[in-house]
C-alpha cells in the first residue's frame, strides 16, 4: 500500500479565532472568555484555564468520560461530563460529535445522544456499537478509560421529537438504530407523554438488543407503550409490506425510523406507496460511498499555507486534519452541510455520487476527495 507524503509549508499566516459553540446562547460566559483571551496575551487562555480544570477551554468544547457501561457484548454507553460552553437544551434524537486522541491524532465520529435533555443536567450519554471496520468505535466500546478527556461538537440533527409528541407514534428501529429513539423514549417518559406508542425493533438475537431490560421495564410500566422485538437470525427480517399484521393503524401514526439502510429504503418505498411520506421521519447513520475513487493529488489549504499529498479515497477533511488544519464539521457523514468550504482551484470528487466539482463551487470536505491537485479556501 502506498504511503501518503505529507508536505507542510513554512508560510506564516495570521490565525483566525475559533468560533465557540453556544456563545450566542451564553453571552456572559463568552464575554468572560474574551476577557481571558485579552489579559493572558501572548499566551493562550487555555494555558491558564487548564491549570484549574482540563474541561475549561476558550477554543473548543471538551468533556470527560466518567463511566463506560456495557450494554451488549459489542456495545457500551459512555457517560460524559461536558465542560465549559456545552448546552443541555438539545432535542431528543440529535447527535453529538466526539473527538478522541489516538496515536497522536484526533479521530472524530458522530453518535446519537441517548440521554434525555434535562435542565440542570451535568452529563450526557452516547451509546456505541463496535463495528468490525470501525477502529474508533471498537476503542470506545472496549478500550477507552474513564477519565479520558475528549473533544465535543455541539449537538445537532433534524431527526427529533416535537414537544408535545403526536397523539400516536410508531418507532421502527433496527440494531443500533435504537440509540436516537432511546433518547426520545426517555424524554417521553420524563414528560409523562407515553400514551400511544408502537415500537417495532429488530436485532440478530435477544442478547443483542441494546437497552433490552429498560425497554421491557418501560413496557411493563406504561400500558401505552407496546414493544415488539424481532430476532432476525431466527425469525428473518421484518417485511414492511406486511406491516398491517403488526400495526394495523400504522398509516395514521407519525413514524420515526432508524436502522439498516435496507430497512430505511423499504420504509421510504412503503410510505410513498401509501401516499403518506410526510408521516415518515428517517435517520441514516452513514451515507453510502459507492463512487469510484478520484485520482488524488496535492491538497493546498490556502489560508493556513499547508499542503498534503492525499490519495483519492481520503476525504479532504481527514487530509487537512493530518497536517493540523481544523475545518468546520458536524456529522462527518455528508448530511448536515456544516463542513462546506469554497474550492479555489482544481477539482474534487464526491465520494457518494462521483460528481466532480469545479473551481468556484462549495464542497463538502467530509465526503469529497482530491481529483488532481486542488486548493481549498480554509
């Protein structure tokens, strides 16, 4: 396998102050940060803040992992105490970005919040399933130690539950697709809105049902919550064409679905055929990258003056982070549009579609790769 050659130029540029997430919601705290930045010049405020508490940062959101709770053999819940600047007014169903330092490099992924947003809360939880190809997910499930300091990105996402909830709800989940819905269920119970909920969940075996005991207890405690678990290894996949057999009134329910791509594609087709697409809310954990790789090339980051030679399979965001260029991001899956920057010169290829973008266009750096030499305005 060919190795990437990294080239960093010696050009000196002015630094651009980072934007602190949540500053608009907490102007008082943000004002204190700005004062700290002034009085501690020429040293960074973090040099002083971290002497008191490593979770205090004027540049970024941080958190400390307090506990790692095993859910199933290959999944675990991380209890995280966010630091200065994190807001707990997220919506049930949203996700959060988490960065972990591994081998001298910050590796980022996004995971659904499984906790319920509570005023005055001090912790959040994310629940992760270790994937065979997921180096970071395996580390978080089986190797990360309590006390580890992580970086956080502010919660976001449109797969959310309104308040008050609809009169009747259908949750359709599979595997780790239960995670955003778990935040919704915990929130509904806290609000006293567990009134008429049908929940169809699929997992390979009963032992692989994440939150299995809690779901069963919820069903025992609330007559309005009806749980049906399908073990696909013995019962086969749920056939959505026969959904009438499971939930006769599914057409009248607002539905939140999250799980394997095939299940979500089937749901889109079935709801469209019934003419009720507006009742279906989907969450996809990943975007299929089916396009052929680009040619690769030298990527230049114009504002920082840094360059790197990247192959045609490495997203521009990952390439930038290898040389210390921190670009805006959110989901890192090509969904939220937070990572869009301008392409100054050259061409880049979208990993999902194979479409090549030309100079002067704005590109998503998390799902685009170099198609020859290119320059980004970042």
